């Protein structure tokens, strides 16, 4: 069972790394671009690219989160030395999904519906960026926890 936990931790750390890397890219590349656009152009681009971003991030989010949670459960059941970092990674990953339902789902729906004025859009994009960077910090912490779990293998 410990070998299974080692493999799950490796897989989970890899998926969390990919997910957090994608979130960092989104924050560093897309957010400044979105904020610079006039509202009409932002809504037009969001109509085309919003669904694409969702199709990219949804499976990656689910895969990274589920792998972290499954790893946490398996390592706890096996009394694996890396169970506590795995548990931290699982909880932190799950909290990132919680943030989607707490904030991002509603905000993204308002972008898709183009229901905000130009001033409201500017304010919402600023808020979106703040929530996004909070999510990135949580994701980095989850990734670090997953990496720490990898260092605690049984020999």
C-alpha cells in the first residue's frame, strides 16, 4: 500500500504543478490583458474564449483536486509517512474548488451574460484578480505540501 501511496503522491504532485502553473499563467497573462480591454471588447472576447477557458480549466481542476484527495485518503489509510502533507494538499485543493462555487461561478456568469456596465466590469475584474491570486497562493501551498509528501517515502 505504501508503494501505491508513493505513486499517487507523485501523480498528484504532477497534476497540482500543472494546475498551479496554468493558474499562474492565467494570472500573469490574461488578467492584465482583460483589464486593459474596453468593456464591449472584453465581453465579445469572453463570449468566444470563456467557454474554452472553462473546458481547459474544469478537467484540470477536477483531476488535480481528485488526485490530491484520493492520495490523502489512501496515504491516511496506509499510515504512510507522507499522510499529513498529503492531507494538507487534499484539503487545500478542495478549498480551491470551494472558491469556484463561492465566487468564480457567479462572476464568470456575469461576464458571460455581459450584464455589467463598464465601471462595474472594471471593479469586478479587480475583485476577480484578487480572488484569483488568493486561489494561486492556496494552490502553491497545496503543491508544496504534495512535494513535501514525496520526500517522506518509506524505504
